C-alpha cells in the first residue's frame, strides 16, 4: 500500500448503502429470509459482476437489494460498511439510501430508516465515525412518486440531511425533478444529484440551476464544456468522483485514462468515493490505492483529495476544522 494512504483521515460522500451488500451477506440474507436468488453460490454472484454500462449494473443492484427485508437486515448492512470505514480511516460518511427500492416491494420506510440509523448511532458512539444520511429518489420513476417519497420522509427529517437523485441517468434529466427539489429545499433539506456520469454536461447545469445542488455526484463529463468547468471551479462546487465505479461501468476504459487528475489540475474540488463498493471491487481505501497506482498523482494531490472530502461534506465549519487539524 502507498505509505501515505494507511494513515490519511478521510470522509466519504458518495456511497449507496445498498451497494455495500457483499455477495456473502446477500446469500446469507436470502437464506434467512427464504428468498430464492438466481445464483447457486457466492462465487456465482461475484462472477455476474461484469458490467457494460450503468443500466447493466443497476439491473443486478436492484435484484440484489430484494434480500433486504427486516430492520435487522438494514442494520447489518450498514454496520458492516461502517466497520470497513473504521478499518480504512474513514472518519465521516454521508450515506445514500434508496427508499423506493424497498417501499415499492412493501417494506415500510420506517424499517429501512430505523435499521440504518441504529447502525449510524452505534458507529458514532463505538467507532467515533460521524455521519449523515441522504435520501435518493430513483430518477427512472416518476416525479410524482418522488414527491410521495419526500412526504413519507418528512417525519424523519431530523436524521436526513439532504436529498439526491440516482439510478438511470440518460433520458431522466434533473429538470424532471425540479418541483420535488423545490419542495425538499423549502422543507429544509440540502440537495445533491448524480449528473455527468453517463449524461451530458447539460444535466450538470440543470442540477446546479434547477435543483440548486451543493455537490455534483460523479460529474466527470463536465470537461466537455469549458464554461461549465470554469463555473464549477469558480464556485468550488464539489464533484464526488468514484474511480473504481467509473472503470467498472466503462465510463473510462482503464484507471490510467480516468480524468480525476485533470479535474484537480483544472482547479475543481474533487473528492474520491466508492459508490457501490461490493459491486465495483473496493471501498474508499481501495479507490485511493487504485488512483495512486494508475495516475501520476503527487503526495500533495492525495492529501488534497482527503482534505477536500471534509471541506465538501455537510459537517459544520467547526466540525470540518476539527478534522482538518489532523492533517
Ligand atoms: N449511478 C446512478 N445510480 C446509482 C449508482 C450510480 O453510480 N449507484 C447506485 N445507484
Ligand atoms: Zn452513485
């Protein structure tokens, strides 16, 4: 391992908790919940993880999430991820969850929420890891369904800091969710959105102008629009970049071709994240190792990325300062 990486404190800002469901846990939960999976073994699940693009991943990701049934399942899923954080010097994490993936198959919102937040509370007291929770709307579903989900979340507002937008990007521009995001901001939520992963720079502009996001999730296609790059740099709108995800989903042909260093050298506030670690071959530590191995990054670049992760977080300035003092 790169010597710097074993000690660098980090925050993670782009992790879908359902994407941390390791094949071993998927098979165990299927068994305990009496659910039939289309795989014979853990090895068969792993072998299926060959993706051509975002949609081919999403198909398996939504199928895998069906094993999550009880509050205990959501707790176990989240706790396993938080233990990984503890092992990799991840001090703070802002976690996405996709309630519609669960409520649409009859799992109550409260079951999902209570399991996840119980693990987050224990991580705070037992592991010293701070956290936030971000509710993502599935953009392949309707704006009306997103609004209904937002309304379902209002009683839980104390434990949800922001709303986001994920799932199939192409054909589902941010504009589709303008009214939902207006309402979310009026209710006091911060906003983020996946944009510019597979979608064009125009979707990033829409996320900024129409959804008034604090961060762009992915955003790597911004380089196709120089005016957009200039805007992102001037306003230091963070990009939550996910290197292993981008290679697994063929956004870049190889890690050596990833534009993360180019984005940093253009003056953008870039952070490194794992996205769906169980599906893409690694957690935050492995993402840092992969970029350090494949790209001509200096130690200063790596430190900058780790510092950016706290600066781009939804922690208060005082909390950010406390973490940044550790550098
Ligand atoms: N993009 C869009 N939706 C997602 C992703 C992603 O990388 N991961 C989980 N849902
Ligand atoms: Zn994502």
